[in-house]
C-alpha cells in the first residue's frame, strides 16, 4: 500500500516504515551477506580468519542496525505514523556471537567446503531476474558453482527450514537460472544448524511452480485494479488467521494488533486522499 500511495505524504512515510526490520531479521540478513562475501573472497584467493569474520560480522550488523535506527528516528520525528512501540536497537554481543557461530558453521560444513575447493563460483545479485514464458521471475540463486561440466545452483535460507512443498517450489524456480541438468543445493538454517537439500527438479515441477507464479500475478493485478488510484482499502483482503501475522515481517508496525476494525479505519484515514 505504501508503494501505491507513494505520492501521498503519509504514504511515503509508510513506504519507509516497511523498510524497518527487527534486529532478529537483520541478524539473519547479515549471516547471508557475510557468507556470500566470504565465498566471493575465497574464489578470488582470499581466505578469512575467524577473527576477520567476527570483525566483519560485527561491522556489517552494526551498520544495518544504524541504518534502521536512522530511518526509525526520521519517521518518528515527522509524527505522521504512530510507531512509538518500535524502539532503537544496538548490536548486542550475544546476537553477534550467534551470527558468527552460524556463519562459521556453514563455511566449515563439508558440503560447502567441497564447493569452494574446486571449480569456479559466480555470485548472483538477488535482484537478477529471468523471464519465463513472458513472466519475469525473481528467485535467483545466491551463487552458481561450475566444475567439470557440472553446474550447481546454491541458495541460502537463513530464516529457517521451509516446508517440503515450499522448498520444492523454490528449487523448481531456481532451475530457471540453470540448465536442464543443473543441481539445486539449498542450505537452510534451523536452530543454528544448517540443513542441506540437494535436488534436480523435473520439468513437471518447474511448470507447476510457474503456474502458481502466474496465478499469484493475476491475483495481484486484480487487487491492484480494485484498490485503484483512490486507494480503496475496502477491497483489500485481511489475513484470516493469526498464523499469517506470525510470519509477517512488518507486524510490529501494523495497527491490526489493536483490532482489525480499528486497523481498517486507520489505514483508510492514512492512505486515502
């Protein structure tokens, strides 16, 4: 909704508010970035010591938190959106140690080490898309490993273990970035341990995943047209289960915590001109 009403003063603030993530989410974002930086340096002949990894993690995590705090301060000072329940955070030692431990665990994992020891590695930007049958898909691997005629597409999932169906859909869409015989390697962090799933999705699985993407796209376009230029939020469906809210990354700024009817009224007042 912030994107739709970005030209409305409060809508622009809301757009920035959605960029504010919890320290827990920023911690796991840092794990992913540190591991990818390590892989890129390793491929260029530079191997980090544990001390260097710890220093880099501390610095990167602190920078993300500082950026978050600056955005939070700017929005709170404007006073157009009430997010007084969100507090500024600092890099706590136990969180840094937790992130460093998770990063070390994956770069020392035998499966991961074997990827680095031979072949070549190409890092892929998360914004890199691919077009499949007229649909632009954003589901890039984190890096691609080549060796002796084989290709492995690697994806890091630091936010927890996916369900089997979701993991399969992710693997199927990752295949779009590789060849017919590419292998998909997914690393998922669960309770500080990395679980690995290696698969070669079939054409049927890829087609099924793309069918779901097309259905999602159709529904989003339909919703966008219903909301329209006047931001009629009466047409926006609300979550029908508290479990949906549990998995939402921006629930801490959502007024629904005080009741759905009040949330609807607040959003209507905020977003509509």
